C-alpha cells in the first residue's frame, strides 16, 4: 500500500475498534470481523423489496407527479434502494445507494417509530459516540410518537433545505422493513398540503405493499 507502518497500524486499530477486524493476541494477526458481513447487506436485503415495491412506486409517482423513494435501515443510516424520480426545480443529489441519517428524514422516522424503544435508544447512543446525532433525544421520541399516532412521518426541510417529505413505513411478517416517501418542494406545496393531500395516498400504498410482503397486522 506504500504507507508508513505507523499509518497502517492506526488504520488497523480503528477498523478493529469498529469490529471490521478482529485482533488475536496469540497469533498477533488480524482477521476479518463480523461487521464485514454488514457491508452492503442492507442493499442486498433490499433487492427483493425493491423489486416488489417498484410497480407500486411507479403508479403512485404517476398519480401524484412526485418523486418516490424506497429506503431501508442499515445500522444508523437509511440506505436508498429504489427511486422513481420526476422533473423538479432543484437537483436532490439522491440516488440508489445514497445514505441519510434517520433522525431528521421522513423515511428514517417512519422506520424508527416502529422499532422497540431500547433499540432506538441504543442506536442513539452509538450515533452520539460517532458524532452522527446531535439533536435532542426527547424531541425525537416525541416525533416518533406522533408518527405512530398519525401513521406517517414528515420532514419539513429538516434533512435538506428545499425538500418537503412524507413517508409511510413498510412491514413484513418480521416487522418494519423500510419506508417509502414522497418528496416535494415548498414552491409547489406546503407541508400541511403534503400531509393532507398526499400522505393518505402514500399510506394506502404502504398498506398494500405491506400486505404483499406478508404483513397481517
């Protein structure tokens, strides 16, 4: 690698601390850690979901003339695994494979709301240590409670300026597996209009898709 040994050592130590590598004291060797299995796993796991969801997403996009995204949770990030886009005022710079924090995104909130509270708390602690969460925990928990009450999540330019979004969770027999969202621009609709006029349609698609995935809740 043409790198100094000291630099290599620091990289190895970091990867070991993150569980991508495992150091064995007896042999003084490094081995692949269990975390390696998670690399790209969310994308692979989302492939079947992506194939099933695409026709529903295409239909909804045509009806609403809005961009529709499908995302799944990978540790403390939402990974976008499918996208049906329409022409818009601004470029969103989001594509299949893009990663976003779940705390302030509609898809992330839609998923977090249906995870057990201890799991969310554990994710928050890990994200805080890694510098991935700087918001208020109480505020987030209140937002997640509202998501469960309403059946959908919203983001009013919190993830990115100029993007409004509503999202519905997707369930299988195993529980929440991801979320679909519909995005718009403030020049087009208000967040209240998005919640009133588009969220019900999104939720219905989420319900149909969840049934197709085997959810009977």
